[in-house]
């Protein structure tokens, strides 16, 4: 009986969060090690599907970097990165688009197995993601794109028809040249264009630390101004720097809250959204600090 009561308490605790975010758009960026095996993938998909079934309007934006690297190596090429960005020649671009397309449809299948309708699209569909060529410190890194414009109409249409959109981060420029787009950048741009209430990054670490070597320095929540100070003071570095910059940029451009979670932890998405304590790092507007609840 006590176990049954515990389950009831969990449901009651989740109720105000379900009420608050009913019919709200939440963009989930899914990639990294959370995609490394089928079991982890199914956990994430179950979480997102549950969000949809309780009234959220989720959108998944996925990566596929590890799988792209695997296929690049199969062809005899060696993956090359500059500043965390994949150097993408024409052949690598074709491999990336092929692999991302397969990942996209695999995720669609997982959602459909749970009896929820999903539609997989790329940023090329409906002109969703328009891009310009991206350089790294002036260096040409090939067909790597930077989002220049988002046309969210196709996403709104899918949401209104009760579909769960799953987006592959590929776009094109004005001349219809295809570009590979960093999934974090794509998710941030889509969240801003959709006026998302939440943007969630499923990553390979628990959240944000003042000192990555000191687990006691974990930050469970932080205002956007404080996060920008960490960036300007050089406290945040490595792969977390562009991710945190995307987070603060999203907040400054209309996204209500941004969450950084460990996608390898089972059901981290649900624990962050539906419990008082949360499990990752929440980045909030400065004015929300005094009334922060979720």
C-alpha cells in the first residue's frame, strides 16, 4: 500500500506543472551519448511522448554526430573537427544528410510504437531552416551552416494537427546549397522562432558547474545575467561555452526557461520538469528569480 501511495504522491506533485505548461511549446535538443544505445533512446522518447500526452507541445531537434563519424570512418575518411565543428566537405555532407535522415526516421518509429503520431522532417522541408555558410575564425570548414532564418509554419501546422515534429538539423541557403547545422544552434533558433516556453538540452553532463572538477560547485538554477557573467569571466570553457551561449541567447530572445540535463540519466527530462527539486540546471529570466518554482 505504501508503494501505491508513493506513486499517487508523485502524480499529485506533477499536477501543478502539468497545469502550468498545458499547451505550451517545449523544444528538446537530443543528441550526444543519450543516443548511443537503443535503451537510452527509448527512455528519452518515452519521456517526450508522455509530455505530449499530458498536454505539452514538444518538438525534438536531434543530432547524430557519433553516427556520422562512424559512417565517415567506414568510407575510409577521417573525421576532422575545428573548434568543435565538423569539417564538412561535399562527400561528408552527403554522408551526414543520409545518416541524419536514418536517425530521424528511427526516432519517428519509436514514437509511433507508443501510439503517438510523429512526423520527421529536416530543416529543408517547408524552408524551416535557412542557412549561411559558417566560418571558424575566418577558416573555411566546408558545408557547415549557420541559421539565418527560421520559417516555423510547418511546425505550427504539425502541432495543430496533433503530430510530434522531429527535426533533423540540415538546411540550405538562398542558392539551395545544403548545409549541416549544429543541432544546438538549430534547436535554439527553432525555440526562439516558436516562442517556446522551454528549451531543453540533453547533454553528456549533469548540468552546469562553476568548476567541472568540483562536484559541489553544481548550479541547479541561475539567472541569465549571472550565466553571462560566468561566460565573460572565463569560468565556463570547452564544449559547454557555446551551449551556455545558446542558452542565454534563447532567454534574451523570448524563450522562458532553458534546462541543461544529463541525457544519459533515465527520465531526467521528467524529473526536471515534474518535480520540485529538479535534476539539472535551469536558466531563468532575471525577473523570475524571486518567484522561481519550476
